[in-house]
C-alpha cells in the first residue's frame, strides 16, 4: 500500500477516535438534559441555520422526513424548539430554538466544550490553528 494511503488511514482512524472521545463526553450528561444524540445534533443544526425546515434536517442527517419529524416533535414537546409558518409560503414551517431551548442549549454547549477541551489542552494555540486550517481546507476543497 502506498505511503500516502497509510497516512490517510491513520488520519481517519485518529479523527474517529477524537470524535468518539467527544461523543462519549457528550453522552455522559445528555440524560441531564433529557436529550438523545440525534436530538442534540438537530439542536446544533437549528442553532446554526436560519429558516431551517424538517426536510432540510432530514436531508442533512440522511434520514426520512417522518423520522426527522418524530425527533422534532419530541423536541417541541419538551420546549426546546418552536415551529413557525413561513410568511412567504404557508406550506413551509421553519424551526427555531425557543427561549428555554436556547438557554438550555447554550448551557449544554458550554459544558460540552469545557469537557472536550481537556483532550486538546496539550496543544499550543499554533497547533490548534493548524488543525483548524487543515480541516477547513479539506472541507472547502470537497464541498
């Protein structure tokens, strides 16, 4: 196997391990917020995009609209999100965080970042900047 392929395999393995570490931290305290991993993923999506719809979320997560609707219904039932009918097209419903949901989400996100930060504490600011720039370059060149 060529050397470059071996390096890519190691890199992908390392990405998976770092992601697993972060998700394990996240899962430790999701119960406190009465959230599931798919629900927190959806809250992240809603918090980063305006005018997002159920269909957008389903497409992004690679699930059916009905599966996305089930998850979203539970988030709405627990006052994390609200649905707003589009003023341009009444057939379209946009999702956004409720005031309570935004407050809980910010608290969750702060706690999560604080816990995950320990995995990066031995890196210098320059090393973190390098990692950020490299991963952004990979994303930009492939989207």
